[in-house]
C-alpha cells in the first residue's frame, strides 16, 4: 500500500464556542492510498496546522507505505524538531497519525480497539460508563440519564471564589446523590492556595479529582499539590508527546493523566502513555475520551475506562457512537469507525 494524497481542511462547526477551538480549530485530514482505502484523522492547529502539513509533512508521506505508523511518527517528529515539539505542530501531526491508524484498521478489516487489545480482547460492543462535562447544565444532564459528572468551575474569581466553588460542589452532590462520580475542572485558572483550600473543603464531598488547577508551567506548585492535596490532581490535557508525559509520570505530578489524542501526537502517543502508566498507580483518562479518536484506546487498553463526553459541535464527524443513559458502545466498524461526508466539507 502506498500513500497517494494527503489533504486537510478546517471544517466549519456552526455552534463551536467562541474560544481558541474556533480560531485555532480542529482540522480534518484525509490520507488516500493506491488501494482505494482512505484514512481520516482529526487534529488541531487550524490554518497553522494545515500549513505544517502542506509545507512539510505531505511531501514526506506521499509515496510512502502507511503501515509502519510508529516509524513514520518518529520521522515526522524529527522533521519538525526545530519548531514543533509541542503545540500546534504536534496537533497537526495528531491528525496525520490518527488517519494512519484509521487506515491500519481498515486494511485489517477490524476496529482499531481490537488491534490494540490483541489476544486480551477489546470492549467493542460493550456499553462503557461515561462522564459528562458541564458548565451550567448539571440538572439537565442528570435528568437525561448521565451518572458521572465534571463541573467546570474555573470562571470563579476574586476573594469569594473558594466558597463559591465549594457551594457549587455541595449543591451538585445534593442533586446527584451519594456514590455518583463528581470531578471539578479549574482549567489552569487557580493558584496553589486556592487549590489547597478547595481540596480541603471537598474532602467530604466525594470529589474524584481536581483537574488542571494551576498553569502548566507551575511545576513547583503541582509538586506541592501532589504531596499535600487530599484530592487527586488530574492534568495533561494541554501536554504534548509521550516523552513529556513520561516526565509527568516520573515526577508523579498528577494522579490522573488526561492526554487528548487529537492534540498530544495521536494514537501512537496515547498508546505509549497507557503503557508507560501501567503499574505506576497513575490512571489514564483521556480528554474527550468518548469521541471515536480516543474511544478505541479506552476500549482496547484501559483497565477502567471512563470516556469523557465529546464535543457536540463537531457534527461533521459522522459515525460517532451516541451516549445513551450515560453509556457508550463502540461499534465493530473497521478502522476508527468514522464516516466523513467529503462533499459537505472543503477537503
Ligand atoms: Mg479539562
């Protein structure tokens, strides 16, 4: 099999939020081969990501056998080394890598989850519990059958913010009842003192983790949280490559790692991260894990899968398994199982 073309576009997502995901948005990559098989992957980086692909990655891939994905990843990473060890370039590489995995599964005629699981067997066809991420919609999500929740509480600021966050968590616990998983996400907006105060205040509220409380560069702050927080700290949503995750693991910086497969370097890196975390006591719980790009890793490699709800505005990705009564079931369609209507996209 040989790669004959590589195309990328930034699909318009009508209801995407007005933040960096719109401006530096999600990109779609299609890789065609001489067998007629087409692989699809989603990454990030918007127009800049597409520029990286067109200026550098495309010419390195045309004419190449797409099968040795891990070797290809290393070659592309090396090409981008002077400018691309983190951020937009790795987001672009993620889309290419996922498209190659889609091809690998399609060529084998099997879902990627099965290829990852090997003899152990995957959870394809098995309903998996999910959690949903909410800002203001907790009651509605609970009413529609969701049974695990993450509260975005980063908007709280000022001297009263600890009290307000604790009040929000308390009210959430009252609503969902005991035993229902509840997490909070601060999206890099807090400082050490705020985080420790929230963590101490949450001790009796059954919070499974506090997510990304500090800016990513505050390593000293995270090391103190690792020692002093009574609630597990989650992170890694905005980290890139398995090498960087190895550092997080070595430092025991987080108890829950949340790589985003469309940003961190693709499935090749997510697989490495799962394997590196094995036996360390650190949990891997991918960001947006219910989207088809990640879900195969959760269904193929994760001992305790808890996929996070995906992003509803990415309606241009067809074939996404729905979440019904809080559960998601991966189908046995080959590859990553997505359906892309190219006629509807500027591919
Ligand atoms: Mg988050």
